[in-house]
C-alpha cells in the first residue's frame, strides 16, 4: 500500500424513475448553445491517486478574507436567458472578476479535456465553467442581480443537513433557553462489552433537558461528560455507538456506583452471529433483496462504481484488495482517499465491494472496480462539481452520492444532468431526516433510496427498538424521509458492515440502503441481457432503463406509506432469474435472532 493510499490504523474495541429521467434529458437539451470541450477519452489502467486536471487553483487557497464568503459564479446558459438578454462567455466573465477589487478568484472549474465515452456521445454540457470566488456578501448579491450570471454560495457538504434553530421538521433545542448550572457537573461512565472487554472509542450521547451531551470513551472504556444544564438525575436517555464489534445501545441513565462511576454494557456482535467475524455471515439486507438467491458468478465484473463519501479505510482486510482507485477532493488535497475520518464511506464500501475471503461479510458486487472519491470532511459544492467531472472522464458506470447540501443548487443540478446524459447511473440516499428529502436526492436523473428496517434483526437494547411497530417484519426505518420523492427502499438499519480498523459495525442510515441498491445496479449492468456495459451505449437511455428495471422489480410493502416508494428491489426479478421466495429472509440462512 502506498503512503498516499493510506488506510485507517485504528484498532477496534472488539473483535429515475421515468419522469426524473425525462426531466434530466430535457435539462440537457437546453444546453445546445454550449460548446463541447474536445479531447480523447480517458485512458485505462490509472492506479491509486488519480490526477484531476480541471481545477486551476489560484493564490489564496481556501482561506478567504475576514467578512468574505465563498461563492460559485458562472455564465447562465444561453438557452435559459430571457428574451433580448445576450449571453456572456465564461472567459469574459472571469476576466471581469479578476479585475474586480472586491472579488478574488480562488479556483476555476472547467470540464476536463479528457472526455469519457458518455461525454463524447452527449457533447453539449449543461453546466458551464464555474469560478469559485471569495467576496463580500453584498458584492455577491449585486452580481446575482445580473441576469447573465448565476451566483450561489459554495455550500459545505454534509450527510444530513442540520436544521436551523426554530420551527422545522426536526425538533431543535435552542441553547439560549437552557438554564445553565453555576458549576457544570461531571458524569463519568464506563462502557463494557458483554464479552467483558472495555470498549474504547465508543461515542456516547446523554440526552437531557438542556440537549445532548457527547463524549468518546478512552482506552479504558471511560468517558466523562460535562453537564452544563443537567444533573445526572435529570438525564433522560443514554445512547452508545461503539466503533465496531458491538451493537449500538439505548438505555436509561445508569446510577453511579459508590466510586461515582456508572457502567453501561453493550452486546457483542458475536453473541448474535456465532463465530463472527472469523465465520462469514450474509446480512439480512442481502437476504431481504434475495441477492443470496442469484448465481455466485454474478459479481459485477467490469463495472466501475464511484463512492462519493468520506474516503474508504483501505487497511481493512475486506477492502484492501477491493479499492485501488480514488481521489481526495477535500481541503487537505493530500491524496488520503484511503483514509476515512468518520467511517461512513467504509460502511458503504463494505456493502458494495467487500472481498469474498470467507470471513466477515462479502460485497454485493465484489468484483466491481470501486473508486473512492473523498469529499468529507471539508468538501464544498465546488468539490462535488469536480468529482462529477471525474465520473464523466473516467467512464464511471454508477455513482453513489452519499453527501448532501442544505440548499438547492442549480449548478450542481446542471453538472449532475451532464453525468446522467453521459449514461452514469446516479444513486443517492434520500436522507436521514424523517422529513423532506435531502439534495441531491431530489434531482431529476438521480435515484433516491429510503431505508428499510426489520424487527428481530437487532437486540431489544438497540435504539431502533424504541420506534419499532407492534407487528413483526419489515417497516420503514424511523429516520427515513417521509417524502414525497422516494423512488424505492432498501435495507438500511442494523446493517453489519466493515468499519474503521479491521472490525465490523452494526450501522443505520439511508446511505447503507443506497449501497445495497448500488450493488444491485452493478449486477444489472454487468449481467442483464439488455444492460451489459459492452452492449448498451453510454447514454441517458441506459441510466433510465436501469432505473426502470430497479423500480419495476420492487416488491411493495403493505399499505400506501409514501416513505417506501415503489417498495424493496428484488434481485432475481430485476435480473430475470426465477427462484423460490423464502418467507423469512433473515433466519432462512440459519442466523440467530439477536437477543437482549
């Protein structure tokens, strides 16, 4: 492993829908006046950190003057200008910005000269060249008043946008209303595993009247929480998320022992899965989608998948030989796409492409070529635009967009429309909001995926148990969006997957659901008679055909819940393989239900 590729040396504590596609094609048609950036197709065989040439950094980097902000500035496409308004060339606009004393160009984003096959087939991009500009807010507002110009904030990327204090879909505690103690109190907690080990690196949240208080356990499993507006007696619940090896836990607040230390026990994954991780398991999500009932030769060979996320822990035994391509688009720019700062990208990568090495888990498309595009932490919309250009020039087949931004972006929408026109299948988690969908899952040409949960696939101590329905079986996860706009649903709760270090974790989120769909989409492109990459041209028609196959192959859940979209995708149906349905996909493979 090269130094650039990296790897997380963390030791675990234990063991479009059709309408969307049509709208995207219509958007692409509006760019007829845009000139293509010519050039040859990107070469094959590039390894490790791959150069991205379209960004032209200027002096100043990401740091901007005090009181200034970062904005995206671009000429409005000619087809979108009002009558009588002449278009402005990007070069002319950028030259004016260079001369403006109240503006400083940080970077210019232009389509790469290396065009992919799909970009050659659809040579007229919707998204114009974009300048990343530092300037005061009043200058940005004045510039945005010009009908020839598009001006947007260069929003930071996140996973689920944080709602503002005040009315909204998610209740938020206003910290200004909290009654603080004159002297904050300390609450000391030790996290122990059911196997008797102290659990290091566990995230702990104590929920009280003054809002959540967070801490991380040290090597001895201890964490000390500073309570500014609560006492230990007024705390209401405790959430513990171990980094790996154990189930997440929700519990009432334990009483401190005589020494002032409270103890919480978390259940080891090996209690539910005998011999794990030394013995391989098949996740309940793989079984629920009947992916375990298709031929073992279906591995997604020849398909290129890009994961736009937090990077991937390439030091994990299940991923070290599965991820050989990537790029770091974050502020550091140090090429560390093989280091995952938060674990999120590693979770999704395991579902998609974990190696079949007879231990741990196996990815749905274990032989696909996975590209790790690192955009978090530190990424902005401008970095997302660069990453989409990477997709187009590298002939990526499927891109999972595992990041969100709080406000709609016309420039991001245009750039993703270019990717759709180039035949790239775009899949995005709907968001963990329990409310509206996040961007970019709302966009035309992007398949939005909600999360499914299943009773009995997690222990009673799991936070999921507090919101499960009174009937057994599958149900929409409590955090999945209420819609409208969810295309389909996939397993996204109590999913066992790869984690930081060399362990495994039980995790939740619509991104995990999207990873299941991304894996199935790779199998369809590689093995479906009408979609095989070597047969179907790289155009928007291919992506739309794939979306349609996935949606029509869904099994609807009982009722008319808008959170479930078309239902859960069924792999044998999508692939045209007749098999028998197993009534209980979790226990059919001999797995034991998690217990308390």
